[in-house]
C-alpha cells in the first residue's frame, strides 16, 4: 500500500472550505464579532489539517479534542500548533558561531537557547496533558547572571537525559480507516509504530546532542566546574590537614603515656626472645654430642638404643680407668657416711674439676655405693694382671647389672638442669691431668713377649701383627 498523496488529503476539505466561507464576517453583518472569532478558529484548523504531520497527530488525538466542552484555553491552542522536530533542532547548530554574543537578547546565546528549551518544555507538558501522562518538570536554561548551583547544574542534569513524551503520531503514513481488512490494518499499525519509534529516537538524540553542544560552550558551566574542582580540592586539603592534626595529637598522647613496669618486662622479652629462651629450651647430650630443642626430643633420645649403648661404653671405660689409676679404694664400702661423701667428692673433682664436683649430692652417692661395690668386685676380672682386655660374657653381665643398679638409684638417669654437663674433651683433659698428678701412666704389657706399650692401640696392633693374643682364661 502506497502512502496517500497531498491531493488526496486536500480534496476532501474543499466542500468543508466552501461551507466555512458561509461563516465569514463579511457574510454575517448582524453578528460580526462572533463570526470573526469562529472564522479565526476555522483558519487555525485549516492550517493544522493542511500539514501532513499535524493532521496525522490530530487524527490520533481528535477524540480528546472533540470531547472537550467550551472554548479551548491558551495552552490547548498552543498544543494545536506545529511541533518541533529533530530537523528543527539540528538547524540550531548552524546558528552558533565564535562571534555569537553571550547575552540575554533574543539573538544572543542565553536568550535564544532559553526560548528554544522553553518551547520544548511546553510541548512536553502539552503532550503529557493530552495523553494523561505524568509530566516531567524541565528546568529553565536561565540567564547570564544565574549561578551554577541554582540553575546551571539542575538544567544540565535533567536535560542531558531527555526523553520525549510526545507520541509522534504525525509520522504515521497510513490511515487505519482506509484498511480493507484487519490483516492490512495490523500491517499499517506495525509500520506506523516503527516510524513513530524511529522519530522518537531521532528527536531524543537531537535534543541530547544540542544539550551536550551547549554545555561545552556555556561559560557558566565552565566556571562552575572550575569552582567545583577548587571546592573539592579545598575539601581534600582540609581533610588532610585534619588527619595530620589528629595524628599529631595521637603521637603527643603516646609520648606522654607512661608504660607500666609489667608491660616493659613483657616487651623486653618479646624483643629478645632468644636471650633466655635458648638457655631454657636447649638440651644437650654430652655422651652423644647432640643438641635438642625440646625436652620430649631429649627424653626420646635417652631411650634410644644408640644412647644406651654409648652410656654402657662410657661406664666401662671409666671403670677400666679407675682400676688403671688405682682408684678402686674409693668404691669400697665405708661404715662412715662422711668418708664416702669425701671420697666421692675427691674422685669427682679429679675427673670433672672442682667446680662440677661441688654439685654432686652426697646422699645419692651414699645410697648407690652399696650397689656399686659388689659390681666393681666383679669388674676386676675384666682386666687380667697383664693389662689385656677380657671380653667374656661375665663382663657384659656385670655391665647390665651396673646399668640396672644405677637406674634404680638415680645415677643412670639423665642429668638434671641443676648439674652442668661437660664434654668428652674436658673429661679427657681431666683424666690426663689426674695421670700427671699421680706421676705414672698405666703400663700395658704383652704376656707373650713382655713388651710394654704406652697405649691400648699400640698393644692391640702388636698382638695382631705378631699373633701374640691368648684365649681368655675359662
């Protein structure tokens, strides 16, 4: 279906025009005033219906006009006038030039734009009233002397998101009364709806573009933005100054605050946790030359087979050295408790130094002496008169019995934290000092050739080299 031509729209008006001429004031001599007013309304209606856009809009809203009673008001009369289109908005861009005056005159920047936006706001108000829609209160463009906060900011905030309420019915190209059936009518409605939506979109984009274009050139907006930036900078500086002042006050209070003694001691321990913690939590096995970080690790090490074997070996070596240094009389039973304590203290001072011997408890040694004496009598058979080593089963049994007795008496337990442990090197130096003090060293003699050797290592080397070893005495 092709859109109707202009001739098709004007032709039906010819009989109505001839009828309207009957109301001309020249033909109504007795009622000139009323005829003049009525004929003016007819002329306005003719102008509206002669415009395709205005007639399309009128055809859509004619029920609202025909249902009104009485004479139309001034706002209704303005609503019948021609609406502003997107083309009219685009023509306004050509009026802006660098030589344009920023004044409130009709040809100036503020006066001309104020009239344009006032007309657009009036058209939106009339469209909302006609369609019974909620009206949007569009602010005025204002004048040259208006402030940024009162007029400029609200204007651009609302108009930048402009959305028209007009139906754009004048964009319709088909009249529904000419549809032969409902199918054609639906097609007409679909096409007219598409054209209306397209017109609404173009009009909204044109108005928003005009607002953005004006905003870039509005001196009130530029100065307001600068003032706003300065205001924000001033607020930021004020906030920073207030924060600095608060920090200074807090630091002054912190300096004046007196920390109690109990808090100082805790802080000192927190700052230097390794100073005392290392001494309290450090556990060392002198025999195996190992250090442990906790008591549980040290206790587990004492129960290990390797540690027990090392303890047995050390005890055996110490008993052998006691015999070689003729110190066995100290292990004999005494009737007097004071003599036993003195002998133990002297022997301890000989091997471990006078500083460590003072820490030995006499009561513990007195209780264990009765158990150690018979064991030492059995241990005399370990070394034969010539100085050779007896490795019989009896020696192992004696060592096991000695370990059990020492464990029962408390001597075989791990040294407490009260007695300071010493290393093997210090023990070796103590033994050498004891030998030098006695003035003699143990003599090791080969029973086969009666050769004397200063150490066991040389004796064993001689026995292996010349095959002078003898079987143990049964």
